[in-house]
C-alpha cells in the first residue's frame, strides 16, 4: 500500500516595495528581477522612472529584509522613501 501525505501550509502573500538608487537601464531591471525570482519571489515589477521595485512574495518563505539585502549585494542602494518606508 502506498500512502501519500499532503502537507498544507498557509500562504501569506504580501507586496514589498523597495526604493532603489542606481538602476538606470533595462539590464539593471532584468538583473534585479531575476535575482528576486531566484530567491522565491512570485512577481517582480521594476519601475526605472520611479526608482522602485515591487515584489510579491510569500512571507513564510521569503522575508522583505532578505530581498533588500540581495538587491544591495547586486550593487544597488535601497533607500527609505519620504514617508519612512
């Protein structure tokens, strides 16, 4: 007899917005998008004009601070916006 066990885990999707300095071209955007998705982000949108990155991710698997640290390791600077976020 073959028993299969299913494990259910609640998914806690959230959107993190990072304000990033140093992004200037499509290559920068692609680099950040690929890096965030490699960490487990579900959706990444880079806005070069607004200098921000919107990332949808499961907080059970990927915390915002890890995304920020990873973007900074790529050579970009993550800054707080004028509202302190």
